[in-house]
C-alpha cells in the first residue's frame, strides 16, 4: 500500500479543465504523497468522480448536486467544457433524483454526500430569488436525509447563507433526519468566528484552500483567514484545493491541482505554530474520523 502524507479533501479532477492531462495530474498528486477526494457537483460529475476513484488507490469520491445547479446557472467551462461559445450559455437546473444518488452513494469509494448546500451569491435572472432559495433548501434537506440513510457525512458548500444553513440543521436535528454525530465538512469555509462556534457545536469540521496563502489585503497586517484558523481546534481542520480554482501561492493564477495542497498544509501549520508534518498528521487523523479514509 502506498504511503500518503497529505490530503486534498475537496477537488474536481474529473472536471473538463483536466481533459487534456488528467492522468498526469493524478500521477503528480500520488507521487507527491497526496491522496484526494473528487467532489461531485451534479449527476455527470458525480459519476465521473466515482469512475476516477475506482482506478486509483488514494483517490476517493463524493456524489451530490451543487446548489447552483438546482436551477439555471452560468455554464462553467472548467467544470462542463464546451469551448468559448459556452461562455454565453447557461446550464439547465437538475432535478435531484434521490434514488439514483442513493445508488451512487453506496459505492465503496464514495466517502461523503455533496457538494451540496446553499449559495445566495449566484442567482439567475429567470426566476424569483425566493423560488431559487426554496429549491436550494429543499434539495439540501434531501441530501441531509440521504447522508443519514447511507451513514456518510455531508460535503457542504455555503456562500452568504450560513444563518439559514444553521437553522436548517437545527430543524432537521429535531426531526432526527440528519447525522448528529458526524454531520460533515464545511468546504472552503469563509464565515465568522461566531458562525464557526455554532457549527463546531453542531459537530462540523472545516476545510481551507489556497486562498489562505494569499498576502493580506491592502491596509491589513494579517490575512482574512488567519484569526479564524488560529481559533479552530486542530481536530476540526482539513486541507483542500477546490481545484481547478484558487491555486495557492506560489502557483496563484495558474490552474490548481491536488499536488498543490502541500502549500495549504504548510500555511495551516504556520498559523497553528506547528510543523508541517504535525499538521499533516492531524489532518490525516481528522480524515479518518470524518471521512473514514
């Protein structure tokens, strides 16, 4: 069995951005001791995540419907491909097929349900916002029920909607329709310390990506994430890339990939005032507890 030192808990190597060199990207990660979790964002990308995970030791998958794909959305060529002409088109929203996702979720390489959640930043102009928000909430609750049924944690995307997400979790906990002991991971968490406190009490863990390596904003002496990461306990932190997006320094501006998660782990270690090796070891323990890997 190959030895892995690092974890990218949230990446998208099955996306169209890697169609030209996917095997090389996977090889670079594995040769650098990086195992990674390919995150599904809709039906096709979930299927492709499973297919890729099935080919490699150290590669895992999740299955889910991203909140922005529950209604019409901008066509992301990095995700879906299609060339320059697709920049002006939109993708139709997908209906969440519970039984189909349940079947995918039972694959042994699937370690979480998602990317799912709420996104109040991206809305289309074809439907009222209230309608889109309600659709996101309904689909998110369906993911919560699926995660509880199959006994796997959630991989959550939440943008500008944390109060609603917390409210939904309290409601579903009271109905016993969510996983209380291991609810899941807040991916690319960008909330406040007070919001983090509430989510910690609910049992969540948090992943951080390359943005934490960026220099402080103009006029500030610390990065936007520094205080939050210093506040969070070590046993609730994991590393990610969210590749192909948001590459860390020194790769900023380039297409991201799982091998670059090492730079994220280095920055997390610096902020927690421990060695890179100790940070990586803690992340591995957290991945075992939360994701079972």
